[in-house]
C-alpha cells in the first residue's frame, strides 16, 4: 500500500535505445538527452525524453533511473536468453506526494516490448530490477510497481 495519499507532481521519462550518438532535438522543446552505458562508450545509446519543457527533480531522477534500468533490461534479457523486439522501451514515472503529513516518492517502471512473450518479459523486468543499482538504492525506501506491456 502506498504511503502517498495525494500526488503533488509526477516526473515521467521514456527511454529507448537509438542507433546514433548524434543529438536529435525534440520539436516540443522538451528535455532530450543521449547517454551511453558504462563500459561501452561507443555502444548502446539511450534517448531520454521528459514530458515537460522545464524538468522536475522527479523527471531527472526518473531519467537517470530509466537509463540504468534500460541497460539492466538488456543484461537480464541476455541472461534469460530472451530476444527483445524492436520498439522495446522503458517508461518510468516518479511521483512526489504527501501522506500522513510527510513527503514521499513512489515509482512505476514499465517495460514495453511489443509482440513479445509477456511471461518472459515479466521475468526479464524483475531480474533487471534486481540488477539495476538505482533500483537497489531505492528498494525498501519508496514504493515501486513493475509493469510489462506486450500488446
């Protein structure tokens, strides 16, 4: 059960692997950052798009977390021998809220893998949560829901 009874703000990011490290501007003027994964500077690039032109702290945290978690999804998929389809991406929403007169955070991690086996991707999503250092850092400190969408 969530400690939050009233959500004050939500930071949402979508993280997708892209083929090039070249910056591509977002026509809406939203935050658009390209990151590489540690230990692979010329390899996988992650595109983070925030949903507001002036990011909230919760969006920046969600963006960093989703970059890390997205990399962990790739590692977990390799470990489980699950081939993730093109179009696979991660969405993380972090809420700032109040409950019992205090402020709290809560988060929703969603892995979108169109056309993939739901059970296999769910296993990958949970293993990625166990691998990801950001997930480890918040475990037990904030409420986190992990979701998988394959339709």
